[in-house]
């Protein structure tokens, strides 16, 4: 209770605490992004040939994408 009373005791104390919380949250988000980068997978077919582009790939992504492309061939659907 005393901590909250201290934070709300003045505008600049409150603003400084708010900026500190935002900076800590942003730093945590950047650490999480660095540990687990976002993936972007594009697979398209030109004629009979598949083109696959994977950004931020994990070890199993290539085989998983190729399996999905093979399933699309068998069903007749375009990926």
C-alpha cells in the first residue's frame, strides 16, 4: 500500500514509473522475439515445380512444407 501511495504521490513519480514499466515490457518482448523468431513460409507452384521460401525456419519446417505440398498435389488443390 505504501508503494502505491508513493507512486501516486506526484505526477513525475507516476510518469517515471509508467515509463519504467513500458521499457521493461518492451525489453521482455524483444527478448522473446530474439528467442523465438517469427516464421514466414511461402510455397507456390510454377508449372510442375514448387518454390518454397522459409524465413526463420526451424529444423522440421522444410519437411513439413514439402509434405503439405505433396498432399496438395494428391488432392488437386493449389497451395
